[in-house]
C-alpha cells in the first residue's frame, strides 16, 4: 500500500460570505486511489487524470457540485 496526501476540494453554494470551495487535506493509505474515491462516491461518474508531477486527480459531481480529489504520493 502507498501513502498519499489527499486534498479534497468541494465546491459548495455561495452563502453568507463563505468560501465557495471547502478544502480538506488528509493522509490516506491505499493501493488504488480511484477505488478509494469510488467507495466515497459509489453512484457518481469519475473522471481520472494524472498531473505531470504524478499527482492522481479524480473529479466527480456530488449533489450537483464539483468535487476534486488530488492524491500526491508521500
């Protein structure tokens, strides 16, 4: 298993001056980042890409709002 720094950027409705993007950073251990996201987003279509630095990017739509998962190997 590999350890990744996971950045989750969740777009949310603009409300009362709050940031339109909620960002969470956590460390995760997984063999497959895409399977990790599929467990969290089982009914959503996933768009997967890899950045030039090796970061795995998984994008989806959750309740009408974009969510982006970025896995950077630790």
